[in-house]
């Protein structure tokens, strides 16, 4: 011991220092191997775990005190049982002790992370690490704030020679939706060489980063940087990155799959921290090939792009400028459709969440919540050249009624200098072919700020039959032929409420459509054109120079059930109208609605013309079927418009059944008074035998012959057609009888005889009327109906017609007699004179007289005449002398009459004169003298007359005397041909009144 102590005392200071260093090193070695790994593991698994609120597992931590390297294996922050939040298989950190010691810099020789994994889960608005962030924020808020003191001095330089991440995995799961979405990036490899971190000096540090993407492709970043002040120069190059590996990321946003696509890019990026952070991109290029986007339907594919190249990309975030020298897209192919419910294929692609956020944003924007006081600076965007080549869009409709698909092919789009710079012109042109026939083209010159566009467009010979099925879904029309062409110009500007002006010429040539129910043509025409149509939103006007229809052929048919083919072309709607709740439903009109209702558009058409048209009309409800046609139709209408206040002149000419010329000239009422017109027209030489199907049905006879001419004066108001017309029918005679339940029960032959003059001509002024809403309306039908009405009226009221011919009254066929009398008064004699004059002009007519009388009108007058006859007989004077001497009211003045009346009253056992006088004075004591005597004898006269017997024979005798009186006056006084006159014996059934009705017949 003493020897050892003595030796220790003999040691020199540097020996002591060496021993001390050795002891410290031994302690360092011991701590490094025995204490530090376990302590680090304990700190991580306890302290750090408590700090973040998660279990942390570390399989092993190793520290090499000689090389200053650290190895951490099987690290994991717990989350799901099978997947940690963050973890790795092995982390190796080589501090590069000797290099740092010799270079006097802090450095890492190598940092290598093997098989790392990150597993992110989103559920609702929270992520699976949100709780960690919240806990760290709470801990930071609980700690007292400490004043930070800035220290001057040189910055620390740090170099990492090699940084590598091998076989990394990144998983993302979104459990927010109804169907969980999962995306995985695996085999992530990143290697960075010579990563140098330094602050506080001007040294630019080189770096190089390379990553390999799963599925192929790699990306490389190389350049140099400085942290303070920040300065980064980088070249980015990516090659053949397979986009399909990122499909789940896209699908988590919108329901689309990236089935294919290779991305390549390269650019130069500069990031500098000056007064503001400056970021710019130069010489950028993006290349995309074989892009394939798909939805739930694999075939046909949704969207394909052969190639997309973007060259010369420049971006400056500080200056807010973006420039592309050339954008070229080739081989775009898309397949779109409408499903059975009429929804487009792309509708499910629309991100509902984004749409909802946009709605919420705009709602806030309307309330002013999204505005601040900073003025928004627009981006300076310029795409010098852009083109779309060799592209096609296929469209179909899954409606079971639609089998025809459509293709927009050979799509070519070229654009120059696309920019938002104020007043800078952007030029573009588009061409395509629709359904292999219609050529589409457009040329556009526009400015985006402020918006202004001048568009020239053209559609040439689009085949219309390919769109027929859309017409057939709502109508029974099938388009068999036709081609549409449109050419024009449209101009838009950003003044006020985006005013626009559109002018166009449009035309359809070679059109034909048929009724699918019958397979028969309905309408065809050679050309239909609209010339110089101008739509202007500023003055809300639509102006058309001319509408022209050339050689139309229209076929109108009535079925055997009197259904008009044109009226039934529209199919009934399948929509079921909802019943309104009258108790709860209220109708309000907002100020905005009122304003929109007042914003009425005005329109005008300068000319309308139809040339060389044909209208065929067939009525299958008649047996045999009735057929007629309007040929060589020409219609010309002058200017018509919503603001026009004067009538519009028009002319119409045609030939009915090819030979009978028909012309119309008139005026159309202004549109605010439509429907309405007035015109005069002429029809010459229409053969009426063709109307036999109607005459057989309605009058029970065919037409043997007849030629019709009309001079018409028509007017239309409230869809009712009326006219004062001259009808001339020559040689109109009935033919064979036809059995018809609808035939009128009227003596038509008599009516024709009444109308026909000595030359066989019927010349009448008749009223023609028709209802445009009547499915059976037609020109021939209106004429025939009016003519039949005249015949029926003539036959039913022949004396009215004779009265119009002779200038007499309508009732000259009715001869009225005074009650009880059989003598003709002056009025009756004048009627018979007028009748004789009219019958002289109608030599084929005969006249029959049947007397008339009735107890209701004639009994009481007959009874008084009987009393007068008895008094006259007893006074030995005539009845006429008696009636001249005393009337019904003056009997009391003639004493001879009083005595005879008293005698007759006594024979009838009626009250005596003295008894009646007492009764009258008892009731009216104020009467006396002549008044009393007048009342007394009037009572006696009335009661005596009431007791005279009158029977049927007396009435029949009176009726016959009246008939004879008429005949005698006609023959004796008016010299009427007695061979055309007959008197029938009156029967009891014919006793109806005191008016004798004359009857006409035909020879």
C-alpha cells in the first residue's frame, strides 16, 4: 500500500491528467453502453409518451461511443392495434465525430431511415393525431412565457453527407363518408447527398434529393440553398411517374379513378427571402401521356388523353404572374351520356363537399363576411399558344326510347395569347364535325378583363334525322330527312348586366317528317330559312329580316273518329300534377318577380313568305273519304312585331283542287290583339260534286252537279271566324239519296227551289262562320256548312227568304185575323201582296192555305158577335150597321139596344135591371147618371155574351171562312194563279189560334 501510494505521489501532472482522461473515457464508455440506451428508451416510452398522450414502443436503442452513431429499431407511436401512427423498422444516425472534430463543424455522416410508415386516418373533421396537437397546445399555453433574448454571433453550420429513406409507406384513410376511402404510397425511397444547413453566412450549400415512386418513375431535386437569408436554387426533374398509384387520393375527393397516366416534368425554381418571400419558376415543362380517368363504369371509358405538353412555364408568386409558351393537347376522347333519369354521366363527379363550401362562401360573400380592406391584385396570366388536336366526344342517352348516339369528332382548338391583361385580345378558333355530317366552326376574338367577345360561328348541314328520337319522345313525328345550317356572329361585353348581341342566318333544307302512328308523311319542304336574325339584350329585342318557306307540303287528315292528325301530334305528358293545398297555399309576388315580369322582350319580323306550297286535306270520317287540296300556295306577310300598332298587310293565293283559283288580301291585327285579321277573298269555279261525302252525310243526298264561286269578306276575333260573303252556286242539283243518321230533317229540295232563280243560279249573301279550335275546321267544310245552313234556313223559314227577295217582312206567311172575325185587315192584305210579288219570281213554288181558329182567342169575340147578331136581327138591321151605331163600350147610349139586352137577360134568368142597380149603388154609392147607366149595361152585355154557346163546329166554320177569305183576296184582288193555290179543310187538330200559316211547296 505504501509503495502504491508513494508511486502515486511520484506521478507528474500530465500523468494525472492522462489518468483522469482515461477514467472519464471509461465512464463515458460505460454510460454509452450500459446507461444511455436504457435511459433514452425510458425517456421516449414514458416522458415523451406522457407528453403526447400516446403509448410509444421502442424495441432497442444502441449507441456507439466510438463512432458517435445511434441506432433505434422497431419504433412506433401507438394508434390502431395493427398500425401505428408513426413508426420505423430502423433509424441509424452517424454523427461523423471525427469529421466534425477535424473540420470544426457539426455534421452527420449518415442518416438512414428504413421501412418507415405513417398512417393517417381522417374521421369527420378530426385526424388521428389531432388529440396530440391539442395536448401539446394545451401544455404550451400552461407554461409561463419566457422572454427571448436575441444573441449575436456566428451561426451554426450543419452538414449531412447522406440522408436516405428506404421502403417507406404512407397510408391515408378517410372514414368520413358512407364508404371508407383508403390510399397507400409504398416503397417510398428518398436519398439526399451533401445536405448542408448553415445560418448567418453567405455560403450556398449544395443538395441533391432523389425519390423513387411506387409503380415506377422517379423525381430528382438538385441545386444549392442558404437558410438565412433564405435562398434556394433548385432544378426539379420527374420522369415517367405512374399517376395510377395516386388514384385513391383523387377518388377520396371525387369519384374518379386514375387508371393510367405517366407524368414527366422539369423546371428551375428560385426561392429568395428579400423584403418579401419571392418564388419563381422558369423553363418549366410538364408532360402527360396516356392519361385515363374512369368512373364506376369501365366500358366505355370516361376520359382519355393521348398526350399533354406544357412548355415554357414561368411563375412568379410575388409579381403574381404565370406564363406558358405552349400548351398542346392531343387525342382527347370522352364518352358521355344521360342516364334513364336524365342525369349526365359527370354529375356524380361533382364534389358535393366543395359545392356546399362554395355555396356557404357565396352566402357569406353576399353578407359581406368574406371581404376585407385589402385590394385584390389580379394575376398576370399568359398562355401564348394553346391547341387541342385529334379529339373526339361521344354522347349517348340511356333513355330506352333513345337509341341514336352522337359523336363530335375531329375537334381542333387553337388559341393565341390567352391572358387576363386589360384590353388584351385573345384569339381562338374551333372546328369539329358532329355526327360525321355537320361541320362546326368558330373564330373568337375576346378580352377577358373587361370581358368582351366577338364570335363568328358556323354549322354546316347537320343531319337532323339523327336527332329524331328526341322529337319522338314528345311527339308522334319522325324526322326522315333534313339538314340544318347556321351562320352568324355573337358579341358579348362586360358592361352593366353582360349585354350581348347575336345575329344569324339559319336554314333547313330537304326536310321531311312523318306520323309514326300511320307511317304517312305529315310535312315536308324544300327550304326553310331565317335571314338576318338579330338578338340584342341591351334593348331586349329580336329582329328577323325575313322568314321564308319554299315548297312546303302539308298533309292534314281527320281520322274515322274525327281526330285531326296535326292536333294530336304532341304526346300526352306523363307528369302527374301535384294537387295544391287550397287552405295552405298562398301566392305572393316579390318585387324581383314583378321586375322580371316587366322586362318584356320585343320582337319583329320584317317579312314572311311561303312559296309554291301544297296542303292536302283528307277526312276519313266521311264515307267515302273526302279529299281536297290547296295547290300553288303563296303567302306574303309584311312587317309584324310586338310593338307594331298598325295592321299588317298580307296576301295569299292558291288553287283549290288544282283549278279553282282562291285569293285572299287583307290585314293582320297587331299582336296584342291577336288572333285577329280582316280580309277579302275570291273563289271561282269550285266543282261542288267533290263535296258529296259531306252532302250525303248532312243532307241525305249526293250532289249531281254544281259550280261554286265566292266573294268573301272575313274577320277573325277571339278565334272565331265570321264573314259576310256572296255565294253563287250555278246548276246546283241534288243527286242520289244517301242513308245517314246525321242528315238534317228538312226539305232541302224546297230550300234549293227557293234559292234557285230562273237561270238555275243561286246567288246569296250568306254568313260564313267557323271555330279555329274545332278539329274539323277546313275551308271546304266552312263553305259547305254555311251553304247547308242557308238551305236549311230557307226550307225551315221559306217566307223569311221570300220576304228578303220581295222586300217584305219575315212573317208574310202568317196572316193574322182579329179575334172572332174572318175579314182581312190592311196589314194582312199588304203581306199577301208582298207574298204574291215574291212567288211571281219563284214559279216552281205552290201555296197551300189551311184555316185556323181557337177557343182561347176566338170564343169570347164570337159570343159577343152572336149577341150583336141577335140584337141586329131584332132591330132588323145589318151587323155592320149595328157595330157602326154602337161599339162594346157604348151600348147604354142606344135605347133600342138596352131593351133587347134586358129581354135576352130575362130569357137567360139573369138579374133584372133594378136588381143590378141596387147592387152597384151598394158597392159604389157615389155613382149616378150616365156613369151608373154605362156600368150597368156593360155588365148586362158581358153576362149575356158569356151565356152564348160556342162549340167546335163554330170554330171550324170560322177557320174555313178565314182560309176562303185569303184565297179570294189572292185570286180576285191580286190575280194570283189559282192553279198554284189550294185550300185544305181545317181539322180539329189544326185549331191553334187566330193566325193562318201559309205553306209552300215545290212543283
